[in-house]
C-alpha cells in the first residue's frame, strides 16, 4: 500500500528554511513522503529585487543530497521553488562508480569508499555550494539521516557485511559558508552542538574540522568543513535523555576571528575584563584565534561550560568595518546575552533548543530539555516540534518533554505507520458499528 503523503504548510509558525530541512530530513529517514508548499513564505527579501521565499542554494543542496541517498522521486526540486514533493524509494549505499541514469531521476553516487586492503574503513561524501550558504544548516538537514540510516548493501561491494557497512565511519565534506549571518557558525557547532550531542544526547563520536573559512561578510568566500562521524549500528535505538541540573559555570571559552593581531588583542582584553566582572574565579580559554584578512569580518563566540557538562554559547558576526566602537559593541552584546542565558538557569541556550527536537522525537522513551525559568520555547523550537509531530505522531508537552517514537535503526518505519493507520481505521469502524 502506498503511503499517504504528509502535506505541510510552509507558512506555519516560523515559516522559514528550518521547517523544510526537518521535514525532508525525517522523510528521508522514515520514507514517509512529504509535500511542503509555500516554502519559506514568511521570509522577507533583503532587497526589493530579490525573491524572499522558495528554495535557496543551501536548501537545494541538502534536498538534492538526501534525494540521491534515498533515490527519491521529487517534484519542484529546483532553485526558487516554493512547492516541493519528496518521496524516498529505497536506501542506497551506491558509490561514485555506480553512478548513472535512473528512472526515478536520481541514481546514487554520493559515497566514495576508502579501503585498507579489502576492509572498508571509511565512506566519504561531498556536498558542494558555489556560494557561502551555511555549511552548518546543510549539516542540520542531513545529520539525522547520516546517524540513523541503515544502508542497503549492493552486491558490488567487496565481501559485503551489513554490520561492517552500517557501522563504518563516515566523512562528510561540505563546501559553503563557515561564518554566515543568521546561521550557526562552525565554532558554535564544534564547541556547543557536537559536545552536547555526543556527551549528553548519546550519539556516537563526531568531530568537525575547518578546511577553509567561508564568509558572507566582506568579500563573499566559499569555504569547507570536514565532519567525521559514525552512524548508529543496525537495530539500535537512541535512549531517552534528560537535560536537567545545569550546574555551575566552571570554564569560559572565547573564540575570536578578526583581521589582524592588534584587533584581536584589543578584543581579547575587552572580553576578559568584562567576563571577570561576572565570573572572577572562572578560568578563561581561547580555543580559536584567527586572522580573517578582511576588516569587514569580525566574529566573537563565548561558551560557558558547566560542572555537569553542559555548554551554552552566544556569538556575534559583525558585518561592517571594524572599529573601536565595533569592538565595544560586539563585546557588550555577546556577554550581555550570555549572562541572560545563564540567569535563566537552563541547560541549553536559545539556539540549541530547536536542534535537539529531532533527537527527542526519535529517541526511545521520554526526553526532557530544561531551557530555564520563564523560558518559553523559541519560534524555531515550536516549528521543529510541529514538524516532528506531523510526521512521527508523537507530541511535546508545555515543558518541552516528549516520549519519542523509539526509531530503530534499520526498521521499516513506514510499515509501522501503515499498521497504526490500519489499527486506527479498525477502531473507528468498531465505534461506528457500536453506535
């Protein structure tokens, strides 16, 4: 029986790219077909001549990669499209050597296998943008699939062993912007997102390495980031997780990207002076200090690490010419916003809330994320929860707790959904007969 397509209004709640990314990500993983219309309709164009909504290159790159990974049948998968239908056909483990034409529109060819003798040691894939669209938003769209998919084994593989293939490390290189306005930076992903996912959510080891910086400010420049990760093994489930009892701030991590050493020195001095007024006994570390080679590129990230292993971050990308006033403004803004996060007492910052939703939804059992006192869910978080509820059938309470769907790596989730639909229909039919 063909599954009923899940239709999503792209104007719902936040009405931006996140709705699309999560919808297609979950569709690729569960094989539930989706139709998203009025894509990014709530977005406002920066310039009158620009199109506001629709698929931008970064959205399209993620959708195209997932379409290849699942041999999806698609409609509207073109730049600028405001209407997309996405229907996965099968999981694929195809390599570049297998690339060719396909009646479904996308033949695989997304993976390059790396062998040591006859043992497969790594699979590599490459997602390429020609403009500095956000690398980290492409990661956001593809990461659930990368972690939870269980690939189909082709006969062409050398001594194909499903357990070996399913658990083999993956290397994903994404070209685009590493430091882009209104998007998470690679520093935030490396220092906040990945540590929380590995140490607190419980995903397998993962790392990020900047190969080349990519900027949206100054002269637009395309960079690249290499992500190394290992997927969950076939048959496994992610246990429910609980973000509670944040603990005290024990370390502060300051990352500075600025155009020359004198500017970095001045910014470092201002940051240290202000941080010590709030946290006089906390040690301060400087994991990243780099020359941006452009006076219009200035970036600051401050991460608070707690005694219970949580990390909260706030940052700012300054997209105008650097000046003394700019250094004062960026320092004051980032520290003020970080202190507000810490005063709320939550285990995550405002920008981490929505990125945990998909893991709560897929987990086996209840998961709780404490965002702090009087901290309402962000619009992005509400949107992510809504998308997860539409596709997976679970729900979140007002505190942000949910009982996940218990996704099992390798399961045919679509058969589970069909069975639930049949059971619901039978129940309704029984009620009609009784009445």
